[in-house]
C-alpha cells in the first residue's frame, strides 16, 4: 500500500488493540525466555552470579526496546500486529523514523510509572503486582484512545500522539483484482 492509502485507513477499535496487546504479551514471553532467562540461568548455574534488579530491569527494557523498534522500522508491524492487521505509521502514512520508533517505545512504556506508584502506595506483593501490571497494560493504557477530543475519529493513544505516530487497521484483503 502507498503512504496515501495507509494514511486514510481507520484506527483500530479498542478491543482489537486489547487482543493484539494480549497476543503481544504471549510473543514477548518467548522473546524474554530466549534473550533473558537462558543467559541468566546459565550465569546462575555455571558461575553462581545473578544480576541486581535494577540492571535486570534495564536489560529487559533494552531487549524489548530492540524488539519493538526493529519491527516498527522494518515493516511497521510486530508479530502480533501482523496477526491483528494493525500497522504503525508516521504522520503522513510513511514508515516511522528511528527517532519516532524509539519515542513510541519510551512513551508506550510509561504505563509502568503508575504501576510502580501503586505498588509503592499499597505495598503490593508478587501476584498482586503481576495482576496490576496486566490490567493496566491491557485495559487502562489502551483507554487513552478516548482522551482525544480534538480529533476523536483518529482514536490514537497517548504514546502515538506524543511520538507523532499512528496505528491503523489494515483491510482484510490487500490484493486488488483488475
């Protein structure tokens, strides 16, 4: 599709975003297992070494950032976005620049801040933290698509508006018969 054709596509509905996000989390389990668990288990078993929690967080944040930014720059779609026919585009329908992709990742991960604050206020532990992270990431953060009063038909969440990107829903059939 051309940039002009992509630019006129509608934004994905709320539930399409939620299901895409849920599928994305399943894919990320594999990414984390391959890039984090295996090396850290190897370090722990062979040398008895474990990374401090702050370094573990930075490492995971970097690995996931590489995953998202690479896919967004390559095709505009992660594996889950391909399944749910969602694509991320720049303001004119073109591909994201490297700066936009990095900003989109940083802004898209800001949902962690209220989670950290809630965990600190309520002294949540283990499964409570995971449940809260799951609920905020899947349901509350995507609800920001309804905060746009200027152009409500675009239905873009805060990360996309701040990064200058846009999510669009691709049509079911991209092949046109002549």
